[in-house]
């Protein structure tokens, strides 16, 4: 498969100032007429002879240049996924007519159908499946789009920008024309045609303009749009306040779509969302999903500036818009909710998902240097690590200079397609900082390891910090990075000691060298509170004593450091079980007093307490043991959970009952209480499942939340507690499926609850789920619910000793690859732990994946080759 390299970047040979599209939606096919004005790009010195346009799965009906019909062979040629016009003039108009079949588009790229509506997904390279075009983000064009369709089936016709014309046509058809005044790359193009319900509202911008807000969904989902609308309005106000960014069109629309490869898409003025990221109602949506809707609505809205007004020069710069926009949405969520809790959630996600990516065969820099399929680089590294890189710049500059730098960035590059270097240059210009070394964060893959050692003698505390980034595929040698390390030093009572003459309690050390030494004059040997706020995306090694961890957990004012201390205590206990043959019960004398102290303060911040009291996932534990033995990891984690459940049963019962709510409430405080209560119940259920508590008593209590649910968080949590722990569920699984058969997003949860039951038997159960009448291979959310959950969220089943999980995985990938290569490739990365597995398992997984490599799509092949080390 061809490789695209950053080093080969050339500006486009021709620009397309104006694009006029006419999209005629017919039963069985669609005709797209595209009129492009083309002119040579003065910035491209070498003046290539050939105009090359991208186009895939298009049936070309006619092509005219300045009104003259072109003939194949002489005037143009179709060269695989490209249309080549040799000797094209410097200025001209090109009109093409192509026929496409959205009905048969299961890849969900370009124009396709979902539940009877038409919609589009063009990022990254889907527009070339709609018409011939220079499909690259640095070609910005002004789009005018006319859509024709049957009026009764598709009363609603939407595209980017403002509506400028509409009318009736013969045969019960109608049309609408939309004009987007802002030049944009074609990946931001969108079109929707359907029969949808609408929730309308308005927003008055800071300068007093009224913006119409319209959220669309299938009619039965109209009552699930309020939370998204509320989130949108808060996001619009926040972006004005915090980043000085005002919305620029008269209308902003969001359409909810069932069949969608990503979470959502920031098309100019017409965002298209996976239903899972926009629909929310307490009866059908968990608290976690409510939070996700809030953050994704904000994320896509924020892209209007960080992505749309200022876009990417090429796809290697993807993190320019994604890392920055994730940073923006994280800050928004922090301001809307508890900042400490949001930070820990974000760090947890990064450390337990992005770090493994960065330490395995899929490792790549935030700004990759080469790719086969850009779709495979919509990764946690580009998004989440990219956000941390922006966060470090925020930390290095301080909030005021950072804001000045982003103002400069938006002003200077408005309407342009730029690079990560351009972004950093604004940071440098405003602050006067030299960020040349810092920029290695963009180009160097891998998780840096910081090893901290210390020594206290004669009133002097010396800290030595060494940085080392382990090799990643294709990058054997790493250079030292510029790393901000925020730290405090705590006394025996957990109070911060003064770090200097001014009595500062916290400082940020900027590391530049491989090894750096710091020194502090202190009256006693301190407990170091390191990497406060998770000030850099690094893996910290310091030989904390258990006493120090207990001090940090009990007293540190930094939410990340408290959580990190708890995690270290759990990982240490689990390591003693996994590696040293200790029992779960052996851990209790050390752990329970610590947990009891957290529980005693739980009412200060129940959500934070839940984060502190929850054990790490089996994947997180497994990633800290080599070779990976998923069954012993599972036994250790589930054994420890049950032991803690039993030992602290009185506390869990008290929390569960004290935190019962009289009536449903959806505010953050209520969500926090629900979260802690569900954790307490999960501990009880785990203990009951292993026979350590009265199973009937626990099951009866758990079932009450299911039988009289006040919200989906409790109903689904109860169902999971019963099913995962083998407690009597008395037909409740079946009842749930019957109750929610018409709610696809709830059914996704029903599938996921079953696919995540621990243990090898779940593979057979998953086979049954794949054969269930409600399972659809063409519906990405459903595929993720079963296959994704099994592979990524259920290691003791996926890694079944008999290899049955791998067989299911390989068959699913092969099947999906014929339907939707992007989804197949995304799921395939679930095999990335191959080389870490104990040999018997690695052999089986390797064989299963090698088996499906022949004939794999370019998307899937790129991922398989990386995993297999080909
Ligand atoms: N829709 C994806 C996102 O917003 C890609 N741009 O992150
Ligand atoms: Zn994004």
C-alpha cells in the first residue's frame, strides 16, 4: 500500500475558489454535478502539467472544461482513484457529473443512508466518494450546494452555511440551496436529507447577533435533545468568555445519525453526530453518557474556530485541531463540573489507553511522519497526548500569555490551513520562550519515563530526575524533551513545606537535560508530591514508601496526586498477589485502613471518593506485568475486589443506603453521589458473587434499582452487578431487552453488559450475541458494543486459553473489513498487546491475525502489519 510522507508535502497545484454542487437524490442512486472554478496556485513554483483530482467509487457520466465536453483518453484519464487532466489551463471551470450509490455505501464514508435518511461523513477523505475534487485540507473553497429529493420522504434538506433558496419541483420533489460564505476544505462538507424532528432555540452572541440553533433527530428521539442544546449554549458562551471566540454564521445545526464511524463531526454549521454523543434522557442514558454528550457537543462546536476557521495544512497536522480542541473541551468540562474529578478522569484515560498505544506496536508521534491510511491516525495519541502537549504550553506560558497566543493564532491564520509549528510559533512570539526543544513532543513517539531519586542530609533535600524515552517502532534513539514537572514537598502531616525564601508551596521545574538535580533546604525529609496536576504526559518512577503514599492519599491537595497514590497502593497489592503468590486477604490489613479514611471523608466529594476507591482495570494491571497473563490478572483483581467488598461490607452497605436518592436528579452533585453508591454496590455484589456475603440479600437489594429504576444509570448498573457476578437475575436480562427493544442506544448497552461478563465462557455468549436478531454488522455502535467490548474491555474472555476469543476476533475483522474497513481497522488495534502475551496465547493470536492478512483492506492491513511486526 502506498505511503504518504510529511517530508513530501507540496502545496496544491490548483486552487478551487468556488464549488457549486447539485446533488440529485433518487431511489437507488444519486447524481452529483460539481462545478469547480480552478486556478493555478501561485505558491507552487514547479507548475505541474497535470491536474489531478481524487475520486473513489464514482461513475463518471460527463466532464466539461469551460463548457467543452472532454473525451476520455485524449482529454483526461482515470488512473485508479484519480482523475488526471493533462495540460490543464491556469484558470478554468470544470463541471463533472457522477453517479453514486449511497444505498450501498456501508463504509459510511462520503454520502450514505442511515435509517432512511441521507447523511455524509467526509473527514478525512470521504469527499472523494461524492465527487472529483482535490481532496486535501489545504484547498479551501466556497461551497454552494443544491439538494433535490422527494419531498414527502425527505422534507428536510440541509447543508453547510445559510439557506438561500428552496422550492417545489415536479413529481412531488423539492430542492433547497445552501451557501457557505466561509471557504473551507472539503472534509468539512456536509449534507443531510431526511424526515427529522427538530428542537429549536436561539443564542445571542457577545456582539448581539442572534444565532438560530437547531438540533435534529428521528421523531421518537425529540425528547432526548435538551441536554445537547443546553450543553451547546453553555459551550458557545464559554468559548466567548474563555477564548474570545464568537460564532460566525446565523445558524448552527446538529443532526443525530445512528450509523456513524466516529463520535461526531464538526462540518461547518452542520455538525453530524453519532446518536450516542448527542441523545440523552435520564430514562435511557447513563450519567457517563450525559457527560460525554456535554463534552462532544462542546468539542465539535469549538472546532468552528480550532479546525474550521483555522484548519490543517495536511493530515499530519491533525493534532493541530484535535489536540487543541480536546484541550478546549477538557477545560470546558472542568469549568462545568469538578475540575479535580475531570482532570483525574482525563489522566486515567490517557495513562490507561494512550500510554499502552504509545508503548506498543501502534506507537506514533503526535505529528506522524508517514501513513498508509490517515483514518488509522485518529488515535488517542493525536487526540489525548496532543491535548497534553497543548496543556503543557498553557502551563509554560501561564493562562494570560496562553490566551494572548491563541488570540494571535486565530487572528493571524484565520481562513488558512496551517501547521503545528505555526501554532507553537505564536506561543513563542507572545511569551519570548524558546520552544525548539519542546517541539520534540510533536515529532517523537513514546512515553517518557521520569525516574526520580532523592536523598536528605544535613537539612538539604536533593532530588535527581532522569528522563528516558524507550525506543518505539522505527525510532530507536530518543532525544531529551522539555518537561514541566510541578511539585510540592510535604511534611509528616502532609502539609506543604516552603520551597524557597518566598515560602512558595509549589513550583514548576522545567527539565531539559537527560539528568537534572534539584536541591531544597528543608527541616525534615519530605514526602515528594510529584507531577502535580499531571503536569506532563510521562510515566513517573519513584520508590514511594507505603507510608508516603498513605500521606499523599490522605493529605495532598492535588487531586491527581491523591488518585495516583491510591492507584500505586492498588497496583502494589495486586503485584504481590500476581508475582509473589500472596492472597487477596493478605492485602487487607494494609489496604482497609487507608480505604476507611477515604470513606470517612467521602461526603466532601463523592465523585472523587469513587475515583479513589475504585480498583484499576484488568487491562491497566496487565500492562504492568510482563508477560501478560490475563487469567491470573483477572483472578487477582476480582479476588481483591471481593475481599475488599467483604472486609468493608458494613461501609458499603451504609454508603449504598445513605446515598439512595428520593427522586432522580441530574445535577453534578447527584451524579457524584450515584457514582459512589454504584461503586459501593459493585463491591457488595463482587463479594456476594464469590460467596463471601449473603448472595440473596445482596441480589435483592441490587434488583430493587432495576425493578424500580429512577434512571438508566441505576437500572443498567444493577443489571451489570447481577449478571457480572452470577447473582440471580431472574429473567431481568430478557425483560430489559424487551423493554428497550426500540431504543438502539440502550440495546447497545444490553449487548455490552453481556459481552463484558468476565471469563472465557463469554466467548460462546458473544457468539450468541452476534447471532441475535438485533445484532447488525452494518451498525458501528452495535459492533463496538459486542466485539469492541469483548476485545478491549474483557481480557479474561478475549484471551480465553483455548484461543476461541481470537477466532471470534479474526472472523469479525474479516467480515467487517468487507463492510466497513475503518471500523475493522479500529477494532483490529485491540490485538496490539500480542507481543506482550505469554507465548501460548501470543502464538494463537498471531496465527489468527496472520490468517486474515491476505486480502485485507488498506486500512486493516496497515494495522495488522504493525501488530504482527511485518
Ligand atoms: N469528528 C472528529 C472529531 O471531532 C474528527 N474531526 O474529533
Ligand atoms: Zn475533533
